C-alpha cells in the first residue's frame, strides 16, 4: 500500500475553468496515537546509516520500500528533507549554503550544575555572564542536529498490520 492511496480524493480546479481533476487530499493529516508511540514494547531505536533513505529503511525492516511512510509517521517526520539526516555531500552543501563561516560561533554552552552534569545548556550568543562557556560553531551545531535526526524509532514488524489498519481507519473517518 502506498501512502497516498488511502487519502480521500477531492475535485480540484487549478485553472478556475470548472474542469475539475481528481487529486488526493494532501492536507489530510493523521498522527499515530501517542500511546502507541510511547509504548516502547512496540518500538526500538535505530541509528540511520549514512545514505539510508526512509524507503531503504522500510525495505530493510518491512520488506517493502512503499512502507516508508510508516517510518516517517512513527517518527513524526512531516518534511523528509529537513527531518531526515542528510548525506555527507548534502550536509556539506547545506552548511556552505547556510553559513558564510561554518566555524563561527553559533552559541555558547555550559554544563548543567545540578543533576546530570553531562547535560549542556545553550546560553545563547553572549557569554558575558559565563566567560568559561564553550563556544559551539555553526558546523558543530548542525552536525549535532544531524546526529539527533539520525536516531529514529522503528515500529516492530509484528505491530505493522495493526498500525496500517489504524491509519486506514483514521483516513476513512475524516
């Protein structure tokens, strides 16, 4: 089953000439039930390998690349181009396009002083009050963001049928 095959269709008059074309209602949004996403017995963590796509992950875990939407929906990824980790080449191009100086300071961080001291706190772009704060470069900031994007949840295959059925039901109920 492809993702858009279960979307309701609507008539769309793109030219305003009363010649309607049938198109999937792409504005329809369905979210997996929060309880299901929080149920750790249904999911496991997975680190995306460089170059993997949602389609290749779906093929590896479900045997069908058309189930890429399950991977995206399970991880609440709406925009696969900004919510999925980039390849090394894409990352380098992104950094060079976004920043005139990738090595410039993006923000400063300090270690949390109570509890888990490994937790870092972003104190912004001014370290006047914390002169010993660590400068985080634009490159480091974006690299860390990519690392976080690369840690996803995979729905265990034994729950796939139930998940797809729920999706279909939600799409039909409007």
